[in-house]
């Protein structure tokens, strides 16, 4: 699979949600423990520069860019990771230690899918992605699950049947309950 082709399709769902956000939406509870939509948006805006820089093989510190919208940040990330060169060799993500570029690219895809689902659920909307993309994101998440839990990025795995849809199994792997819905 040409990984550089995936960011454009992965970002479509979350990009639509981000473009429609209203001030009232920002207080909505998300499936991310302790995060409302505002905190989720701030997370994506904060880490976006470092992830974009990583695609260009530049070490860029995290931090939101004043005036840049979430939709604009997502577009920039998708564009940066749509270059075949972004996925090659090593890169840095806001620190001195080199990482395989494909690992960082996989993290970007995971951010689009998992946080896209978080945002959709918070807003009472649904999202879906191509099974090929979900298989790749699931594989990346499975490889990083123990480390993600140790770092507090993932919660404890949620139990779902082996026959559950792939998106549900991915969400469960990251510690999310696929049946989560906003509080009434």
C-alpha cells in the first residue's frame, strides 16, 4: 500500500466535523476521559506543528499557531503526509530522538481516525472509513498499544467480540468503548 495516499482519505471525516464546529459544540463531552471538544481541538492544534514538521523531516516544537483553525490544521497535516518522502527514513517529533517516519505517519492516521470518532461521538454524528485504512491504523495501534498505555495515551483495552466491526476493535484497543454516547 502506498501510505502517502492514506492521509487524504483519512482526514475527510474529521475535516467535515471540524469545519462545522460551533462555539456551543466546544463544551460537549468526548469519549476521551476528561476532554471536552475544546480540549480535543486544542490537542490537535497543539501537536499539529510537530507532526507536520515530522513529515518534512524538520524538528518543530508543538504549539498552536495563532489564528489557524482546526480544519486548516487538519488540511496541513494531510497535505504534509501525502508526500511519499514523508514516509521514508527517519524523522523527529518535537524531540531529539529519531523515529521511523512510517511510525509517525501511522500516528497521524490514528489521530485522524480515533479523534475523528471522538469528535463525531461528542457531536452525536457518525463516521466511517475504508476498511483498508482501518486495518492499517489497527495494526499500528496494536504495535504501540502497550507503550501507549504506559504513556497514558491509551486507556485499558475494552472488551469487544472478535466479530465486532474493525473500527470498534480499534477503538477498544485504544481504551474507548465503541458504544459510548454523550451524557443525556
